């Protein structure tokens, strides 16, 4: 299924945003093997503001693509968080799993009991007070969602020798909350950005998703929760 999603995503994006993703050439579902266009370039060790501009433009193009009516039947992104309840559920699930694995680790148990859980309880209460009522329980309406790579960042791209970025790894692709796209880019362990870098990303995302009235309020409520989600 992940190979199928990857091909579906790349074929769709390659058609609309030519040159930003490798072409998906051929796949064998029985063998679960795919062949993709080769990209000459190198990984990004220290992204520049020009790299950031290209990442922002790619998210903008994906969001424009999201407005096409014929794409509404695409599936949700992997571990999509379309409501406050779903984000809380995913954090609780990860926490429960870690507790099961901490039986033989005193250090992990101490961290969960004395550091994580008190902060989790406090953050959860504060975030829920701020979260817009419209989707605390109900999923965000499809027209307010965006298409997402679900693992987007400089760890999943190649810089070609002419400076262009080619984005990779779309096997978790699908519909998600724009807030998750924004937050994951900031919190991902592979990211280690300056404050100026992060602030530009946040401001640019606010501009891209400005047509969604509750986006900024939801982002403010969700940012610390996504941080705790990544900790787990």
C-alpha cells in the first residue's frame, strides 16, 4: 500500500509541480518494488534561506493542488491529526507504548513519571482551552485540509548541483491539517533551525493558509502538543 501511495503522490505532484519531485517510472505490486527517476545531487546539511524559500513554495503548490475537486477521494496522510481528540489519542497511545517498554528501564520510567507526564497534563489542559471548538472532536472539514507529504523537511530532499531542491519520500502522503504540516517541520528531530528560520516558516505558513480563519488559533494551541508528540 505504501508503494501505491508513493506512486500516486509522485504522479500527481510531478504533473502539477514539474521538477520538484522525481518521476515515478514503474512498479511491481506483487514484488513491492518501484523504480524512480535518479536525482543527481547531495543531501542538505545546513539549509539556507533560499532552501527554505523553495520548501515554502512547494507547500504553497501542494495547497493549491488541494483545491482541485477531483482529488477529494485521496486518503488521509499517515497518522493524520484532523481533530484535537485525534492528536491527544496519538500522544496517549505513544505514551502507553513507552510505559510498556519501560519495565526494565528505570531511567525511562523516571523520565515519564517525573518529567513528561506533569508537563503533558499541564500542556493538555492549556491547549484544549485554546483549541477552536469546531474541531476539538469533529474532523477538520475537507475544504480546510491540505495535501501533505507527512514527513516533509530537508531530511527528505536532495539539492541538485544547480541549487534546486527535489523532494522525496511520499509514502505517507495524503490529507491532513495544515497545522500539522507547519508543526512537524519545526519539531522534526532532523531539523535544527535558528529562530529567524523558524519564524519565517511560521509566518509563511500563516500566509499560505490565511483563508482558513481558525488556522492561527489552532496552531497556537497545537504547537506544544506536537512537540510532546515528537518527544515520544
